[in-house]
C-alpha cells in the first residue's frame, strides 16, 4: 500500500526578509530560530583581588561556621552518687555498734610455759590446750585445741624442741650423725666381671 501522510505539511524555512517582517510585527507567538540578539551581553566583571585582612576575615567566618556544625552543647547536669549536700548537718548513725574488745585470757589457767630462745612462748592450759603468745595483741591464743587434736603429742614436740635449742653447741657438734644403711636391691650374682 502506498504511504499517505496525514500529518501537516513540512514547515518551510523563512527567508531573511520574512524574518525581519515578523520581527517588525513583534508577534508574541513568534519563534525565531535564526534570531541574533541586538543587545550583546556585557563583559564579565573582573574579580577583584582580596586583601590579606579580608582573606583572614573570611577564613575566621568559615572556621566559626564549621565549629557551629560540630558544636555539642555542654551537659551541665550534676549527677550525685549520694544525696545532694544539705545545709543542715546530718548525724550519721552507724548500723552496727563497735564490738567490745574480747576479754584477755586468764594467765592463772596456764599450767606450764615454755619460752624459746627466739622469744616465742608456748603454754599448756588446764583444759589441755596448747597455747601461743601473740605479741601484737599481747594475749594468749589457742594453737592446738584439745577438743579436735591430740595435744599431748604436740606438747611433747615443743618440749623436745626447747631442750634441743637450749643444749650447748659443743655437744651438738660432737655427736656423730647416724649412718644410713644402704639398701641395694640389685643382685650382684648376675653381674659378670671382665
């Protein structure tokens, strides 16, 4: 089928005379493709150079603006870990009263006292406890309780120790050390002599 155009006919290009005529009429719907502006644009204004003082001012302004961007307001609220201090003094009452000091051990209950050369003291009480002297508290304290321990064994050890420490040095140095018997579990019969 032959192609028929239903569109409007093609717009023709105007001549210069026609364009000038249209410009004279100055119709508002006129679209001038080849229109040349009569008024030429003014030359671009030259940028003035700033002085050093102006540059410093501008930099200060920019710095102030930057600071405002990242400015965090100060939190002036005060947090107390205890109630805020009051004008009237408050009497603080302690929950628990101070305990009374323990009564000191009665020296009349001691049967026997041993004082070692270094100054340490041990004693045996009526109740068969082995006691020791505390120089800081300046009081006797139970070292071995007879209720739970065999105190006669411990007391005999302290007596032996006291005797050994009080012996003269000459006697201690003179007595020879007992020789240990050598236990040889290896059988000598199986070893061959070369």
